[in-house]
C-alpha cells in the first residue's frame, strides 16, 4: 500500500491552525501579511536581482494556500499581482504599464500562480477528506475490519486514478499554454486560442466522464461533438460530408489527443479552408480495419476540396500546433500512422491508430 502510506505522510504536512482556517478573518489577514512581506522582499532585492520580478510572490501564494485554503490563496494572488504591478513594473509606483512584454509577463505570472492555488487547494481538500475518512474508519475498525480493508482498497484505486488523470490533465494544459503562448503575437491572440483549446479539451473530458462503466467513447460521438461546437452543417445541404460507421470504440487514452487533433483541423478549415471559402467542401471518412496482429484500428481520412490555396498566400496555414500533434504526438504516443499534405485544393490528412477491442452493437453507416 505505498500510495496509502504516501497519503499518510502527506497528511503529516497538513497545516491546520484554527485562527487561519479557510473562510476566517485570520485566513485573509494572513494572505495580506504574506503579500506584504513578498512585496517588501521584492522591493529590497530588486536592485540586485534582475529579470525575475515575481520571485518572492509565488512562495507567498503557495504558503497562503497551504495554510488557509482556496479563498485566501486567490486573495493573495490578487494582492500580489496588484502590488507587483504598482511597485515593480516600470514606471514604478504607478498602475500604468509601458511595455506589452510586461503585460504578457504579468499574465503568465497570474496564470502560473492560479495553477498553484487550484492544485494546492485540491490537494488540501483531498487531505481533509482523507483525514476525515481515516478517523471514521478507525472508529469502526474492530467491528468492521473486513469492510475497512475493502474500502481502503477502493480508496487507493480512486486516488490512484484521480492522481493519474489530474497529472495528465495538468500536463496537457501546461503544454497547450506553452505552445499557444509561443505561437501568439499578442495577449488577445493567446487568450482566444487558449480558451478555444481548453473548450475542446473540456468537451473530450465530458465525453469520457459520460460513458458508463466499461463503455467507450466512439469516433462518431467525437466528430459530432466537434462539429456541433463549431455550428457546422452536415449533410446534402451542408459543406461537410460524413461517411463512416457509428459505434467504433476508441481507447480511453486516445480520446483526448484525437479530439485535439480534430479540433485543430476543424478550426483551420473554419478559419482558412473548406469551411471558410464559398466553393469549399469537407469530406470525413472513417472505417475500422484489422491489423496484421488481429487488433482493431481506426482509419480516418480528412479531405478538403474546392479551396483556393492562392488566397492563403505563399505560406498557407497548417504548420502549427495541429500539424505537430498529428505528425509527431500521435505517432509517438500510439504508434499511429499519419499524413498531412497541403494539396492544390486543400488539406488532406489521414490518421490510423489503435481502436478499442471492446465492441458495442454495430450500427449502420451514416452519410
């Protein structure tokens, strides 16, 4: 039970000071004190430490959240951001910011400490629940020892799954933020692209959480969800044709990356390609095939046509995060076979990756 022992060791570091408990006056006073100390230290070391104006504020936010919870942590974030803005960013002792680079740096700092607050508050809440559950279980251990062992096993499984999913989700969000920031020219561009990609990630997570025990997300659900999010018409009167069977189950691990790949392809088509230009048309075909080893694979063919590539200039879109995801991430993570070609009349992309061996009742094809 190494995970359970780890939770017990973590609970030893749980900070529970009655006067600083979440929601109390002392919690917010402590947040104010931490922000004030961080400001004083930042001003004191500013002449000697260059390039890291927020170095003292992150520990202040972390300590506040550990001691006093989510509300006090968010309050400390607000105080820290305002204080750093006023006292450190040029021109000093003013809320005016001269450089757009300072705006981006401030935004990245706020995003970073908000992640800290959410993560630490979640860990604190989990530790509170764990401590409460442990007390209840210890009271009944003599009369219900068998039930206690069963509940502990279930707790370990739930915590392990939660840890795994949370770690993966935080890693994905961090990569999306990093790549979006690297590709954005302004903070408004970053904000729009980042929010759009987070929404796509949220839709994929929603599909995963809606499936019943032992069930799987199917590819037609995935593509329908993305098309609906973009309000794209499908069928004879629409600019999109779908051709493939319903009910092809996906492996849970592939749902999130494949959803992001579809989102990037669809966003590119809406902004620049077949769903933007009047003569454009998008055809999405998919089928399930069997590999040489007998395992099921999903084969997807994404074909845009009727696109005037000359209107996109000498450097047509299609070399950004979506292409990197298709050509590098999917093959690396799942041994997928992919192609991405900018043809004369639009984007042509193929993706082949392992599907789930869990096979629901077959459904007829849709056009």
